[in-house]
C-alpha cells in the first residue's frame, strides 16, 4: 500500500529566512517614522542631512571603486606592494573626491581608503562578511542577493555586487589563487580559502540567475568537551565513558547528518588522546584542530585543470600506513578509503577514528557496507560484516534537532556478530520527552543500564569507571 512519506525526526527543518527584503525595508521605515515623531525639527533636519550624506558617500564609494577598476593596472596588482597600492588607491580616490566636491573628515577618509583597498585586493563586498565573526555561512545568489547564516538562521544582507561581471571577477580571483579555473566549459569549482573556509561556486550557464557562491566559514575555535557538556550536547558521564574509550584505543565512528557536529565531536574526542602518540589526520578539507604536539596533517587534492594530479583520501591513507602512526584519524569516510580504514583498524592501528554521514548507529553500519560494496571489493555480505564488526568498537551518533540544538543522541558499542547480523548495545541515549511552547526540545540523557563490554579493558588501563554511570533512571 502506498504510504505518505513522513519526515523522520532527525531531518533538520528547512532554514528560516528572516523576512523578505521588502518586509525588512518596511519595518525599518516604520522605525524611522516613529523616531521622527519623537525628534525636534532641528534634530530631524540634522538626521536627514546625515542620511543624505551617507547615501551620497555610498554613491561616491561605488563611483570611486569603478574609477579604480578602470585606472588601476589590474595585471600589476599582484606585484605591487601593499604600500604602493595604498598610495595609488589614495591618489586616485582623492582625485575623485575632489572632482565630486566631497569633503571627508579624517576617520571617514581612512575608512573609505580601507574599504577601497579591501575591495580591490580582497574579495570585494564579501570581505566584510568574511571578517564578521558572527557570520557562519555566506550564500550568494547572483550579484544582488547575498544571504548569511548567523546562529543557525539565514538572513538577507544589504550587500551587493555591482553586476554579474563584478561577481565573476571576485570568483575568478578566488579560484585562480588556488590554481583552479571556472568558466562556461567548467562551470563549478570547490576550493579552500587561505583562512580554511570552504568555497564553492557555480557559474552561468549552469547557474541560471547569475553565479552561485557558498562559503562555509572555517570556525577556528573548536568546541572542547567541557563546552559540549556546558551546551547540553552530552553529560559528564558520557564524557567520562568516551574518555576511557578513546584513551584505551577503541576504534570509534562518529555518525550524523550534515552540520550535526561530527567534525566538532571528533575533534573534541581527540583531546583524550595521549600526548606521546603520533597521530596522522586525513581529510578532504583540513578542518581538525588537534591539541596534541605530534600530529601529521594531510589533505586530499582534486584533479587540476588538466584533470591530473588527484590525490584521494585512499591514497593518503595507504601512505599513512607507512608513516608509523599510532592513530589514524580520517575526517569523513565517504568512499573507497573505507576498505583501507577498516583494514587499518583491524591490523594494529586501533584507536583510529572517523566520521560518517548517517542517521543512526545501525544506519552507519549499513552505510559502511554500501561503501565497501561500491568500492568494487567482492566480498560475501557476512565476511563484510565480520570485517566491520571486528574493526569497529563504538558508534557515536550526533544530531542537529529541529530546534537547532546539537546533541549526542546515542553511544552504542559494537559487540560482535549474531549469525549474519552485527550486534550492538546502546549504553547512553538522549530521550526526547516533548517540546516547549517556544519550540525547544525537552528531553534528557540517560544510561540504558547496560555495562560497557570494555569495562575490564578500561580498568586495566586505569579507567575504573564507577558502575553508577551505566545505571538507568528508575522512572
Ligand atoms: N553541541 C554543539 N553546540 C553548538 N554548536 C555546535 C555543537 N556541535 C557543533 N556545533 C557547531 O555546528 C557547526 C557544524 O558542526 P560540524 O562539526 O562542522 O558538523 P559536521 O561535521 O557534522 O558537518 C559548527 O559551526 C560547530 O561549531
Ligand atoms: Mg564535518
């Protein structure tokens, strides 16, 4: 029988767009109107003058920017020193201001020069958004629509590119800096900016209404275990358990959806690794920020313009095995590196960790199976599962709930095989109990009452966890 598709609880809600620009403009006007009534006539005149002046300054800035683009030798830009460039920009700008009869005070003038400098050397209008610490993602839909994500919400910004060409110029600048190209014949590109942010662009004709750009800013401050506990992402008991698990070198898989906190948790878990161990990390985009001293970081590389020079995660992983690592951390397992990862876990590189895109611990295991099958390895299902069951010790499921909060939904141990099935036992879980009037999810973390299969091992390694942490609540 046909059943209507039901969204699972884990699926994050579509991002809310704050308001449409017309709404925002109307509200702003209302605020101004209210403010006006409260002002005296003199103050009002001042305010209007000031706002006229600001408008005019904006025009002048646009005008100057255009003039700069025309008069500066763009090809020579890369070779000019910062001082030369600032000098040149200053000269052209002052001339323009004089011609337009605009007089600025020292602070305004300094700000204007800085803005122009940023626009010329950096990423133009995007520069301020990149510098804004409260902005997580920047999403450009053509030259006149730029959204940002702040605290999990999307909002439209007043920032604009002058036109399609201006936007394309900035995109070109970004991609050529990383040795790539984007044009009609190769209309999309994925790259990493100098600060670690992730950049993706899709240009016309594939992008219908002007180039699409998404920038996921690199968050330099990774959350620590303590912060995750403070934020309600896990409990102290869960942290104590995970500390023992990491320190005693269990192989751990962190599973979750996009943006659910996989990388964050992997990073936080790695803080439990002993400082004397040699760790190598393998990622498609270097995001992990381990605190240990002895870390070898590697990043895969897509093919260059001629389609050559690709280095995959699998290549890196194979090479890593020859680098005498104590631990291997793969940022996210997505493809045929899975085979080598499991093999490494099974052959002495215990204590390895990775993440995977999946919605539950069980789902994570079937994703692994799928990846093995897709990689072309011909292995009976049972053998495949045996391989997984003996490699993996623990699956940590994280999730971004409907209210935007991120939590560790479950900690599950892989206990072996029962017939053809991989057996697991859940030790900790987040139990949802409802939703409050503001849409916040109410719930609590609880132990399931099962004791860790690795209790003995923990004790031998000096992590004698009290049995109370495994005790289920009585009600
Ligand atoms: N428990 C948490 N509380 C608040 N913010 C979090 C939490 N976990 C992760 N984040 C934030 O969520 C964003 C996405 O996290 P990330 O680990 O990159 O997700 P994933 O790797 O699953 O795509 C980051 O900005 C991170 O700082
Ligand atoms: Mg990630």
